[in-house]
């Protein structure tokens, strides 16, 4: 039975999750929160959902994040280099996952789904506080306590890295060229920003970033 709601950005990780768990996912939700790359990502999210026949919803959160300080929101340049460099903190959007998970939990409760899934992996933990196991444990408890259906938070990739996740995704039918990961947000992925470098590393196209 399909009873899972997936947070789907359109990037390599979440599109991998979409394909791996396609038989459990009832709907995927993408958020446009004003980031440089949202339009390109959402285009890929829609494409993958259409391929699999999975309902796709786009939610506008631009007003929520407007004015927040993050390079992803146009406040400063996108850093290049290693994903775990201190400069990557400029790409943090304050409590982004917490805000999005709250919205997703409400949708899941309303539609009588059993769980919300996110595709965060072990490599996200260094830079992003709202991807860490401690955050996920706290959010899981809050989601269950705050809903009649005791909505669960699924984080199936929390203990593996991006290369392993990409491999599983490809095996399940995910096509890397039909995903978008670049923080710059151009029509063609830049190949040099930190997330492009990490993506290429995960796909075996370059050495570790």
C-alpha cells in the first residue's frame, strides 16, 4: 500500500529515494523557497514523478524564507570547494528542514498517510544541523505526538553516504541526468560549486571533493 509522503527536491538524493521507494510513495512534495536552483530542481522532480506515475505537488514557501541570510537565497556568492569546508555554512537556510517537515506532517495527517520520508544521508551531517540524527530523532517524536495518526519520519539513508545512495538509486531506475543539484542555479549545472563536486564524486566522475 502506498502511504508515504516524500520530500522531493529534484536533486540526486531525493530522486534516488523516489525510485528506490516508488512502491511505497503515494505523493511527492517539492518546495519553492526562493533558492537560486529551485526552478531547475522542481523541473526534474516533476519529470521523475511523471515517469513513475506518482502524484507531485509544489508548495511555495518564498514568503517564509524571504529576507533570511543564506547564499542559496541570493545573499552572497555560492562557495566552491569541499562540502565540509567552513564556507559551506553560508549555504545553510535557517531551520529549512524543520519548517518543511512541519508542512509535510500536516499534509500527511490530512491525507491519512502513515509517514514522511526525507533523503538526507550521513554526508549532510557536518554542515546542516537539521539533517543530523539528533534533530531527526526529536522531529520524529514531535511529529508522532502532534498527530492523531502518529505520523512517522523515515530517514532510510541516514547511515550511508551519497555514493551508496546514488548507486541504490541508479539500480532502482534513477537517471542522474534527470536530476539537478547545482547551487548556482543555471540552466546547465556549473560543475564547480560544492554540491556539483559532491554529486560528481558520488557518481564516480571525480575524486573525493
